[in-house]
C-alpha cells in the first residue's frame, strides 16, 4: 500500500469539516490502493457479447475467458495531490448532475403516466414536480436545489485547482 | 487557499442532502440507473409509473409528489398499511402485459435463510402486492438483478465473487423443492408468483443464469482478471457509468432490450 502524502491533510480535514467525510475516506482509500490494471473496453464488450450468446443459444456452455494477473502502480506525492483535487470535484459534480438528471427522469415518468391515464381533472394538467427523500436523511432534494448546487460548482473547481497547484509548489497556507 | 475550498463545499453541500451522507452518492448512482431503465421502457411503449409504498401512484398535480429512496439498513417490503412514507418503486407493464416492479435496495431471502440486498431488481407486481399486505421479504431471485458500484476503485474479483454467491443463494431450482417451505409448483420467486413457464423454477444454474439479466454497473472499470467469473456465471460487466456516458447508454439499452424481449 502507498503512503499518504501529508500535504493532503488540509484537504482531508476540510472535507470532514464540511460533512463530506465519506469523500475523504474514498480519497485516502484510492491513494492507498494505487492504480490497478483494468480490463479494456474491448475485452469488456467481448465478455458481454459472450454472455448474450450464452443466454440466446440454449445448448452452448457458459463462456470461459482467460484470467490475467493484476498489476498496481502507486501514485507519487504530487500525483496524490492532483488526484485528490480532481477526484473531489468530479465526484461532487457527478453526484449533483446525476441527481438533477434523475429528478428530470422522474418528472418525465410522472407526466407521461398521468397523461396515459387520461385523468381529466385540472390538477392532472399540471406538470410533475417530484422531490426526492431518503429514509435515513434529513431534508429533501428538488430541482431548484440541484440548480443552486450546480451554480456553485465553478467556485469549487477553481478553489481546488488553486489549492492543488499551491500544495504541489509548496506555497500553501491556511 | 483551503478556506476557499471550504466555502465552496459548504455552499454546495448545504443544497445536497445526499452529499452529507456516506451512502448518498451511491444511492443517486442507483437512482440514475433505475430511472434510465424506466424512461427507456416508456420510450418502448411500456406503461410506467411511480408508486408509493402504500401502492398508490404519484401523478402530476397530486399533492404528494415525493419519491422516496431507501436509506440506512436495507429491509424487505413494508406493509401498505404503514402509509406512503416508505420506499417508492417504479411500476411497468407492456400493453396488455403483466405488471412488474423495479425495486431499489430491497433485501431478498436466499435458500440458506440469509438476506441479500439487490441494488436494482425487477420482480412480478403480484409479489410486491402480496408482500405489501403484511410486509416481508421476497424469496428467490429477481428477473433483473443489477449490482451498482459507485466507486472509483476498480471492480475486483472479490466483488464478482460476492455477487455470484448472492445470486447462487437466491436461485431456486426445481431440484431444491424438497428442501423448500414453499408449495408446488416451484417458482423462481415467491410469494404469489404468477403461474406460467416464464415464472417457474429452472432445472440448472446455467438455465437460471440464461433466464435472467444480471449485471454489475460500475462508475469505474474492472480489474484485469475479474471478467472470467462474470462471463462464466452470466453476469454482464458494465464499466464507465457516468452522466450520459457511452457506458450508461450501453447498460440501459442492454437491460431494456432484455426486458422488452423477455418479460410477459
């Protein structure tokens, strides 16, 4: 396992203080694990096609694929800092974008299913405005919240990029 | 400099309840896949609807437009009498076809008696209706089972092994009938499975693997060597699932095509 570069400490502490402790744990785990050799997209496509053939052809046995050994490469200190900054912003961005897209799809489903039923009331002519809730989480999530969160992403990108540059150049301060 | 990061994080996390929760990002990942399948089935002329935990539908303009995702410790299906405040599902059916329910994060009971959470599962609507009478756990294997991994770490052989083992314990074959508490005929899933050849238990694991759609959907890729198990046990590996990515489209099309071509 790789040794975590101590220059990451301010970012890890900031993530924990902001309530994103899970993200801090993920970053540390990724760095300690290192980069592993992955199957190529072509290999994955071949495997999926083999499964599809197995499902369709009732007489063929399941496919067998050649097993490969995994190789691992650990990140240098500078690479760890760059990785952590990129990982944090991409993970948060992806989550917000996926939440927004999921809400959009839920609204689409509700609108089309209401139209399918042919409900004649005035209320049914309104557009759906679905909110998300979780059984173990305080609060709900709606479209305006995801838009508000999205509007703050550029500031996160900029600040993390600046922190990453300064940490690698050894000029960071509190 | 790090203070600017803190300020930006606070303004974003304040608007995103899921980002303040260890499992939150993973749930959004599952929801994104689940809603992708549902909208694609709508595009394929299936009737698709959002359904509250009491069995009622969420319609445009209705006062309660909440879609509730599971969280915390996974459970089975809660009784409808507990009200609409538990986990929602997505219902679907082709024209004049049987009703199916797309579930998220429900625990199924295996032959061993152990519970196994399936991130996204497709089950007959009659099973959902029966379980909503008094609450409980489905016994057997859903027709679609997708394991979702919203992690940057590459999918390992251990991850595959865990999913294959889960499906193995959930598989009900005709040969198992003598050990089962459920009555004849042996069904792939119970209680209240519809009758008919599509729903009956198969003879072998190969048959069951052929007769269901099983996949691991990952934000990242698969460790070299991990695919041998997935291919042999009929589990499709879908990497690079991100917003509108080619990997996402491939997954959604593969699941939807299987549902469209197979389910009654």
